[in-house]
C-alpha cells in the first residue's frame, strides 16, 4: 500500500486513543481547561457513567468568537508560547477538544466578559459545524454526548456505570485538592452530588479542602511537611503511622500544582514509611512539589499524568528526608480512629465479639467480661489497698502511710506525661496507664520491640557496618552502565559493609559483605542494588536488608508477652516510648498503644 496522508479525523481519533481512555479522562481535560481559564466555580454533570453525557460549566474568562473554531482544531492552544520547557499551565498540547470531538458529540458554548452574547460551536464525529450565537453567562459550558459513538470498539472496554462514576469522582477530588479556592460540584442521575465548597488558598485552607476529600479524620491524624533543598520545595501533609489505608488511592501528589501519578514519588513515600508501616498498609498523603519548570518534563505522555525530573535523586531524597524528619518531630501520637473503634465496639448493638461461645454463637459482652476476669474483683476490698493486677512477680507487701503518699505524689506528677502513669498490667501483656484526660492501653511486647529496633538501627547507622572478608572475591557480570553506577556508589556501599571495585569492563568484584547478612546471595544482592541505583540513584536496598535484620533481632530481644512487670518497669517503658520517634507503631506497623479519652468513656456510660 502506498504511503498517504491520514485524514484530520483519523489523526484526532488516533490521538484520542491516548488522551481519552474513559469518561474520567474527558472530565480531567475539561476541568483543567476551566482552571487554566481562571475559573472560581466548576460544575460537572454526568449521566450513564459519563458515556451518555458529560457537561462541565465554569465561570472563567471564556473563548472569544474568532478563536472558537481554533479551539477544536488540533495543536491549537493559548497556553504555550515558544518554550516547551517553561510550562506553567495544566494543559498545553492542544489535543483534548479535537480528540473528544472526533469520537463523541461535542458542543462548546462560551462568552467572554466583554461580549454581549455567547457563541456556540458543535463537533460530531470530527465534523465541525459553523459557530452560531447562543445565550449563556460569562464563562464556558462544554457538553459531551454519546462518548465513543464514532469508535464503538472502545465501548467494549468500559466498566459499569458505578465504576466509571467512581473514577470520575476520583479525578475531580484529585484536582480539587490543588485548587482549594475553587468551588467544585459533581452531580448526575447516576451518583449522589459531590460538593466541595471553596476555601482560601493558604496552608490552613488547603488542609480544609483535603479534609473535604479525605474525610474529617485526616487533619487530626496528619503531620505538616515543609522542606526545601536546592530550589525544590516540598509542602503538604502525611498521616501518622497508625492512620493507614489498605491501598494507595489516598496518596495524592502534585508537581507545580499538577496532579501526577509518579513512580518515583510513590517509591519515595514507601521508603519514608518503610520502618513504621506493615507491607500491606499505605500512608495517606497530600504532597506538593514546587520547582523550576525547566527542571521537570511534563511532556512525557499525552495524558500528562507522568513527569520526569532532571535530578530524580534530589527529589526522592527530599521526600524521604522531609517525611522521616516530620515523623520523628511529631512525637508519639495515636490515631484518633482507634478510640472511635473501641467506643463503637462497646456500644449496644455493635458488631458481636469475634470469638464464639460453647454453642458456636457469639458471646455476649457479659460473657467476655466474665472470661477476662473483670467481673470477679472483690468490691469490698479496702480502697486504700490497690488491686493486685500484675505489679511485680509476687504478693504485694502492705503499704505504709508514707509509701502510699509517696506513690500518690509520683503518680500525680506522671499524669501530665503523654502516656501518663502506669496503673496495671492486664493479661500479662497490656499496660493500662492514666493521664489527666485519658486512658492508655499499651502492648508491652510491640512497644519494647520498637524501642530495641530503634536502638539497634541508630547503632547500625552511627558507624560503618562491620564487614566480613570473602576468601575469594566474587565477580559479578553486569551491563557496563550498571557497573559504572555501582563504582560511583562504592564509598557509600563500603559504609554498609559491602566492598566492591571495578573488575574490567562490565563487571565488579565483591571483596567484603556485611557481617550481619551472614551467608548471602552476593550475585542477587549486587544486581538488586544496580537496579535500584538505575531507578532511584540510591542504595536503599542494602540499607533495608540490614534494617530488616535489626528488626528481627529486636523482635527476639524485646520483652515477651506474658512477662509480669513491676510498676517502675512499666513506667520506664512508657517514658522510653515518649522519647523514641516512631514508637507509636511496632516494627511490623501495628499500633503499640491506644488512647481512650475521658470524654469517650463518659459517653460509654451515658454521662455525655
């Protein structure tokens, strides 16, 4: 077949295959256009999951009548001058509207502030109708009907209405976080209305918008981030380690105000939380990177969701360092949702206790109370003599008046501490403590495991890791570029006990390995390091292996469940937790303690 020029409609349909993946892609492009036009109000209406109807209305600057026909022409845009490296708008390619018009029925009605009336233009399956006068307020309304009618094969790949509506909602929320001063509404016959009122464009206003999207629990469980390095600034909020999700859908990242789904940023977030989260849990984040547009390439893919950084190592290091520093500086904080879950569990009509009774049914609260021993205390015991609930390993000696007074004075001083004063040990594993306004329950094994791990890790990173010399150097064959990268990082690797050097073209010789690793697969270790350096320009693989060994040692060297602790031992553990960053979760990411506020307890008993 001879070479020939494709028709304009065919070219736009090919472009639509990349730009318009599903109805949510249409909403994304149209909302970005509205924001680039300076809109302060954006209203989205959908029907049939967006396949039947998408209507986006804004109060932006509008499109002048002479430019309306250009707006639906390929590669026509008002957002890009002569420098592709200086992009300061969300859109810039000039592909979205002609791509939509080539596969759907598109109409655009727009009016500028200086026009007496609006103008409307229509595109159906790539065929453009002449512009005609219309009635409309200032701004632009874009209506898309029968999406993919011109390319029916694409309809086979669409999911159900609920799934498409959910994807559209996620797109609107993701964009809305970056523009708190804009009011967004999303409605339609196939979904309940989503309303995001405008706030002010300040850190406080942005946090309020984040709460609108992520839920009212997030601000109470979030840590602010504000760091800068070599012209790159990082701001936003991350969740405390005990406030997590089962997936990464609530990790929002923005580069110069643009919502992105970047592998490097996602990996940096995982690395920053590696020590404090379980492998199957994910932090909740909203992070904003601001940097010179010339140092980031947003023209990677027509969908504009991917970016490339000129210095990826700098960006990754900034994210990991800033988040870890913020976590360390936040001190010890429990998730507020833990107390809410506990209160809900005790309320009448709550979910039944998970363990079963003799008949196979769920046990009542009274049965659980009896089984745990709480119903068997002798209420006639003298109030001056505390109940023996595990303090020490033998019977308590009678208290003298002076001893009682001294203990009361010490306990009152501890009540103002974050984790308060230890009052009891329950089931030989849980420390019950009291503060001025709350009740604290601590898992003694999980808490001590974190303390031992942090001490081991600090000792590990404070000085070079001991290395063991190999009897015979192990030669690892690699691509030349991987060998060169490893050689450049050789001084850093030596600090972790891995001694490598170049061994001719395309190979490295390993002469020492970290003593903590013992017998290890040197070939696989070196290749994993080479892959990570190629992706992220870091050697975190080796550091994480050593940290994993330290975590295993901490697990076996910590206070075991079932060990009776004396009062001073319990209080010493609480004080160490308060002084240790990250002690709110254990090495496996589980919470080490739960806080129940006095107000919650009073609600349980109907006092509030």
